[in-house]
C-alpha cells in the first residue's frame, strides 16, 4: 500500500500524542494513520538557522521546518497573504504586489521540495494544500519527482477578471497544470479556474472532462470539505450542563442568543455584520433586552496593518452599539477578541437560537456546518448564511443573505427569531442531510480516490524539448 504524503503551509501541532482539532488536521489525520506517511510543512517558527525536525507518532512522521526572516516576509507575509489572499477573496483594493516577494514565494516552494525529496518513496501519493503552495508540483517535476500529486484549494478561486490583476498570473497558474488533480470547494470555483484556462491560455476541455494546457493534461474536481457531525453533536452535549455566562437576564430568565465565530479577517464581513445587528435593534425594537449577540473573533496576523485596522474598526463599532443601546442589565453585543476551546464553542452553538455566518467571501466556512450539526433536532436554531460562502451551495435551507445588504440581514435576524418550530425543524433536517452526505470523511476519501484513479505514464523525451518529467494522465 502506498504512503500518503501531506504538504501544507503549517503542520498541525501534536499534543499528548493527539492531533489538534480543525478541518484540515482532522481530515488528513485518519488517512495518514491508515496508510502511514508524512505530514510536511512549516512549524511556524522564524529564525536565522532553520532546521528540519521530525516527530513520529505511530506510522506517521511529522516533518517540519522553520523559515528565516526573509523567507517569512516574502513567502508568507508577502505574496501569500498580501497578494494571493486578498485577490482570491475579491479584495483587489487591499492587495499589494512586489516582485521580490513573488520570487521569494517561488523560492520557498522550491526549497521545501528539495527538503522533502529525500524522504519520498517512488509509490508515495502527495497531497498539497492551499494557496501558499500553488507552485509546489512544478518544482517537484523540475526536481525529477514523478509521484502522483494532487492539490486542494481551500479558499475561493476568483473569476478571470479578478485573478489577472496579479502581474505574473499566467506564470503562476501554469504551475497548477503540473498537478494530476486540482480540487476546489465548489463548482463555481472550478468553473472560474476552467474559464481562466480556456480563455487566457486557450486550454482545451477534453471529452473526459480533463483539461489540456501548456502541453499538459490534468483533471479538476469539486470536493466540498465537511465536518464530522456526530463528533460536533457529542462535543455540544458534553458542554450542555455547564453554566453559560451569557444568555440570561438578571432575574435568571433566558435571553435569545445570536452567535458568530470567525477568525479576525476582512473577508469575514464582521463590520457589516455589526452594522446589520445595530440596524436590527433599531428597526425591530421589540427584540431589545430579549436578545444578545456573541461575536468571537480571535486575533489573526496581528503584525499586518490591514488586520490591525479591522480590529480597531470592530472595537469602535462594538463600543458604539453598546454605548448607544445597552442598559445597566443588558449588553446587546459581546465582542470577544480571543480564542475559546472547541467544546465551549460547540456548546455555545447548541444553545444559540441563531447562527450568524455572513462572510463577504469564503471558500467553504465550516462554522456554518458546525452550527447546524450542534443543534438539538427537537428544537433547532436557525442559520443565517452569506450567499458568498461556499457552504451556501450545500446549505440552501439556511436563510441566505447578501452580506452587503445591511437591512436585508437585519430582516433575516427578525425572521429567524420569529420562525416557528415546524419550519426550523424542516430547514434543519434538509441541512443535516447535506452535511451527512458530504462529511469530512467523504471529502478526504473522494479526493484521494480520484487522485489514485488516474494512471500516470511518464514521458521519455519522446518529443524534442519535452521534459522527462512531463506526463500524460489517463482515466
């Protein structure tokens, strides 16, 4: 049986022999344990003399490396997060391009390949994750690595008119054609990529659905990442009896709760959400003192100016809402700028009448799925979901909103809090069917099955000028 080699920007930390919680971490951990293999990537450290480290747990080697300051600034803070992240999330106004940072991004990918190469076996299957590592397969092929290599993009893939803002877009996206399989969260993302390939570089869609571009043939697919619903429900139940510090009047009566949990990021629509909540309280004053909104938003990339700006904006909005609308015994908005234990979050989801998930753009958004999975089937809450989250493609029974429509979101909050039990249960059941049909195991297994289903035939310099590493892929 071939091993699985997972490569991601960060490797999930091992604590007491257990993998850290999270979509990617949990999703690939079981596959790694089943086949044995390697999880390779950056360990999050920045120092002058980066060293490789290996920690073995069972039949899995966790191999990590540090970055020096230049590589960190150019590869991670620079091109990955100052160029790719905003542009892939349609925030061209926040993007910055610097040629040295792009060269550093390519250099770090090539360096990671050279560090991984001695650890590989000929029959290993390599699975690359996310936008930090787009050029990884090209660097592998140039280094003589002929293994199967798949790539999964966790964030959205933008329309051609957006991605062409990146000056070296043609060179960058050419590197995706070196993968055997490129996976996306939604069909919309896959079609945007296909549209780019066919329009910008005159690629060809073959009869079997594969793409041919830059002299290479490869496959694409849609693999929506999911959650483990039974695990979510179990965590929610385990916290159910614990005392909550929010959700009650001073006399002990229950207030209705609206909950949101996001990483502090401009793509999450947090400012727009706060303003929608304020509009809700102003336009529907009958809900005042009967509801409270909990927004948990742990700090992210605190050394980046854009993130410092949004944190100040949120603190200002929260202070404005509470200063204007609160009473001595009622605080309408609880804004918590720190992380919480996963069990606490699932317990909070299970008690909240409304899950308020309204990103401006998101590849999937697992919080939406976790909120639904945490609900009591006999008395479920209501999910309000942005149409621009990948999860909206599956969770169509949520109240779908446009996060740029402040009044529309306020009206959705009112509707959610008034929704009768029968309708809530019907919407919940439809969403749970979708969540169970595309859970975390399905995401992982479908991608790896498809990657394994292609037969790789290595080229042997049959044509002048063709690299010996080029391959033809046949279903």
